C-alpha cells in the first residue's frame, strides 16, 4: 500500500534545507506522496530510508521499455484510471500480426509499412510487428522469419510458447529488445529464464484472469518483473473485462502483481473482420490496451484510430504547440510571400496543409503565442502579429521586407517594421498587387504579408 505524506516525513532528515526545491521536509513528503516529485530529489535521505520508500512510492504500474533507437517505446507507468484525473502517460502502440507460415508473408511485411504519415507533429505508423509462431516451423525457420521481419526496423513481439523456438528467435533479434510473448502456467520458469538471459520483456498469458494472476506472481518470485500481460483471446467480453480488471487492480487497489502493461490481440478476437478489429482497437485505445495487435492496418482504419489516440494521450494540462520560426513551404525563398499565424499546433497544421496544397511557394512565420489558438491568444493579449519580439531572434527582417503588403484582419497591429505597407481589411485585399496569386484569407487564422 502507498505511504501517506506523514509516513514519508518521518523518514526524511527534517532539516528543511530546501535543496529538493520544496520549502520544508513536510512539503516535500506531501509532494512525494502525491507522486509529484521523486523521493531521490532529497540529497540527504539515508540509504535505508531510500530503500524503504522507493518501492512504496513507485507508481502502481511499472514502466516498461521495449525496442531500441527510434523504435524504442515506453509502456505502462500509468497513475490514473481516467484521463481527466490527471493525464495518461504512455500511449497505446499498434502492431500488425504476421504468421511464420503465411503464404503472403512478404506482402504483409511490406503492407505494414503502408500507413506512414504525420499529424500535428507526430508520426503515425505501425510501430510493432507481432510475429506469430504457427507451430509447424522449425526453430531455424522461425528464426529466419524473425530476422527478415527485424529488417523493417519495427519493434518485434514474438508470439511463441515453444521455448526452443523462442531461443532460436532471440538469438537473432535480442539486441533489438523485442517482447517475448510466450509465458504461461506450463512453461513460465523456462521462459522467464530465457527472457532474463536475453534482457527482453516477457509476455505472460493465462487461461483466465485467475491463472494469469497466479502465473505473474510465480514469475515475480523468480525475480523477473520486466513483464507485460496478454489479456487472452477467449472472447471479446473476457478480454475487455480482464483488461479493465487488471488496470483497476493495479491503480485502485494498488495490487502490484497486476501492475504491468497489457497486450490485446484484437486480430484474434475478430479474425477476418477488419471493421470489427478497428472498432475493438478504438475501444482498447481508450480502455487500457498498451499494445494492440491487428491483422492489418490501412488508411481507412488508421486515420480515425490514430486521431483518437492522439486526442486521448494528449496531456490536457499542456498546450500543443510547434516551435516558433519560419517554415518555407513549396520551395519558398526570401523572395516569396510571407504568412503568419500562432504556434498552436492544430492551427499550424491546418494552415500549413492548406498552403502546401495550393502549391504556391510561401513562408509561414510562426510567432510565440504560448500554444494558444488565434482567438484565445488575441483575447489574452499574446497575439501581436507584427511585433518583432514575437518572432525567433535574430529576427530576419530582410525576409519579411519582400512582398511587404500586410493584410490586417481584426487584429490590432502594435508594431511593424518601417518597410511594411499596411493594407486594411477591405475587399481590395483579396487580390493584392504584391501577391502573385489570388487567395481567400481565413478569418484571422493566418495573415498575409
């Protein structure tokens, strides 16, 4: 059970040195109890006290890392059941399942690369491959399949309960830190030893939630806590109930035996039904699936699914913003027309998308509005489009002096460069002599210079 602030305070040095950033040891203890700061922030905590407190104050769900390099992902580490309570920490990751015995194996490996696009500064693509062992391949055959899949650069999940086959596969891919999803009540000792020796995450499964709990507890006794939990494929109802009960047990009841990320194979829950798989993937994105496995992923499934994930796993306490600066679009240079808007991410990507589709070379100048939208920034007094201090420094005046006609919407111009010529918001501006094309200005979403 998590310690209360007073329990933590009793183990602090009680010097009120303020080196931890808190005014008193009591204030520090309260922040630690709330999960706002780490216990190691106190430089004077004794080793015995740290040993006592570290486990008790750790998040109820372990943070697990898989993959390497650009394909390294963090799973788990959650502290709340519902996003509005605070925020979710680690977003769901999507995987495509491929069996080693499939005739179109090569085609599926290529198809897994099809979905790949950017949305609001985030890359949307299939992050993982779930490599299913069919039971007929030899260890060398499965290992060759795994080696070929590893060339894709995606994080691998080895769906294999055969210890010998799993060992052969890990010999060719363990450096990429895959997930070995193959431990159950019959083989957990051998699988745990194999995963520990290879330094990879072990996936645990059970016939039902009770067997899963017992198997996880037994593996923990062996000293292995680098785990993920496979919620099973008996039925959609059972998989959903298991996923929710695991998360509630960990976060609400602080049962650390279930404090691990989960794998949900929706492809096995609804085989051959791509529409149902997409629906289930959205369900488990909202309800606690850490790795969600589908049979395939196309743009019709990906566009709403990744949009949902981005919304759910955005921190509501932090604005989504892009870096202030000058973005050259469609091959623009210093002689191209300039437009400007705020750094709110959604506004930026809507505007930049429109401009890119126009095909006209132009510079999009992003000012620092603190991540606020156009109207909010204007109301808050942070939208001074023509003020040089709003732009990155050194401010490239020479860039904005070309085509220096400025279209003013309902924004108050507080300062502008002497060489700019202000054209007020009249019908004349829709065709401006300084602009080489006709453009309709969205209402104060972006400004033409």
